[in-house]
C-alpha cells in the first residue's frame, strides 16, 4: 500500500475544508475553536503533503488557488457526509442511552446487581455511566440523571430520596477473630482504620452516635470506598461501611459489623434530574424503577395492576 495513502493527514484536511468554506483563516479558526495560527499551520502541512499551493496568502487576506477551490469543494462534501453519518449514529445512540452520573461504589454494590431487572423490562435501553466524583451541576453536561449522596438541594434539579445512608464499622471475620471479636474495649488497641478519601467525616459521625472513640488508632487512606471495602474484606483493618450498599457482603459473611452499632449520617442517596430540559421517557422509566426498587412512591408513571403488563407505561 502507498505510504502516502496510509499517512493521509485528516486533521489538516479538515482544517482546509473549513477554511475553504469560510474564506478566511480567522473565520475558520473561530468556527473550529482554535487559533488562526493553528489553521495556517495545518493548511501549510497539507500543502507540503500535496506539493501544491491551496491558498495565496496576502498581507491581510487569503485567496483560494484554482487547485484549492477544486479540492475544497470535493473535500467539504466528504466531511459533510462523514458528519451526517456520525451525527446519525450519535442521535440513535442518544435516543436509547441513559447517561447517568453515579458513584463507583454505588454502581458496583447496589445498581449493577439489580440492573438486570430494569433491562428485562426495557431491553432497548442502554447506559453510559459517568463515575466522576465532583459536585453535581447539570449545566454544561449531557447527563440525563444522577444518583448522589446529599440532602436534596442540588441546583437546577429535582430529586427524590431513595434511602438514608446508614453506616457502621465493618471488617473481615478473620480480622475480628484475631482481636478477640472486639468483645472487650482493649481489643480495639492496635487495630487499623481504613479511610476513604471523600468519607473521612463519617468516622466522626459514627463515633459520636455510637459513643465509641477510635480516633487514637492509626490508619491509612484510599482513593475510593471501593478500595476501602476490598481492603476490609482482605483483613487490612476496620472500615466505615455503608451497610445498605454492603448488604450482600454482610449476608454472605465476607464482612461483619463487629460492634453492631449502625447509625444514620443525616444524608441520603437521591435520584436527581435536571429542570433545564424536559425529562425523556427513558429517564422517567429509570427514575420510577429506582423508586420502585427502593420502596418509594413513583415520580412519573402510575403503577399498573397485576396482569396488565409491565409497569411504567
């Protein structure tokens, strides 16, 4: 295969196609969101590749050469067709894809084990999960919905509570057994605390309500709750566990609550959706399913009676 074909300069071709339509490098640069110098360099790269001049450059203007005018017309049509095809795929994908912001821990321990039930009801829907851990702001995003921990006060959004956050100290059975099952106060001496980077304050909340001060113990920090829970399962120490997310691990005996003192933190997991745009049918179905699964009243569709088909419209 001809090497020149393999090394086809697509970025310079795209810059040239835009410049040939906009007539000036400045206008093309504005359209593409780059500098005028960047456009000029891309076109120079293409001219070097082709061995011909595409623009005649003046002191304050540029003008297409005959070769440039011919190539510009042909290349522009090809890029327009490529954009139409791409937008068509994106539009079809967007129509059936629910774009969800969610914590990695919540996704792994709560949503994914239950999601098969939702997809059995709505097999045409797909998910795109955004696991960014940052303050939620729907402005400037393409998110349809989010599941977050908080107090129901997100900007430009509506929310419904799924369930309260409850926490308790968790560890592996082996870790507790090696320390006498923490039956006596002195059993905690020398224990290791496992901290999640974004959830350190929950130790203070638990200690105050459970009336147990463990602040004198040494500890180590992990970037996420997922890592903390894995470390706890493998016997690295005591972790502050969100007990409703860890229900399966606790039921299976992979983790235990050695002190048995679950407390509520005052925060709750909420499903949240933006108010700046209309809520799509797919998003309404997902929100109602989340509320059904959590035992909460629906937000959109009335539940159908048994024997009348799938719930939710």
